[in-house]
């Protein structure tokens, strides 16, 4: 009995029923052989993949260095005296009452 035909056949894609029908032509693989193939394939993929993330040891080392830097900055901040408070400048009543045009008027030449 021929395998069931699907619309996907015209597009060059293979349907599930065709794969099952072709499966009898392939030699049967044991579970151990399949596991070995999967492990080999995964190892090849991982070997060719660029490292996008640092290794866990590198990450923990970077975290440790950043924590040390934070502690150092905290100690440094606590050892320096705080800045003096901003000074307040009090103006006399006559300065505040003076019209501004007299204060900023410049002589004309």
C-alpha cells in the first residue's frame, strides 16, 4: 500500500507518513546508538558555538571583585569628613529694599 499523500508533497516537504514508510529502509538503531549520536551532535554544536557568556567561575570572580570595590568605596566614604553645610548669606534690610535699577546701573560713556 503506498504512503498517504499530503499537500506538502508538492512543496518538497516530507510528511510524517512518508517518513514512517521510509523508516523501514533505515537500519534499526539501539537506544545506546541513538544516545551516542545525540551526545556527539550536541558536543559538536557546543564546540562550534562562540562563548556568549562567561564561565560560572569567571562570573563569581567578577562579582567578588565588584563587592570588594563597593566595600572599599563605603569605607572611603565613611572615613572622609562630610562637607561643610552651605553658608547662608544674610542681606541687610536696606539692600533688599533698594530698587534694582540703582544697583545694576552702569555709567554711560
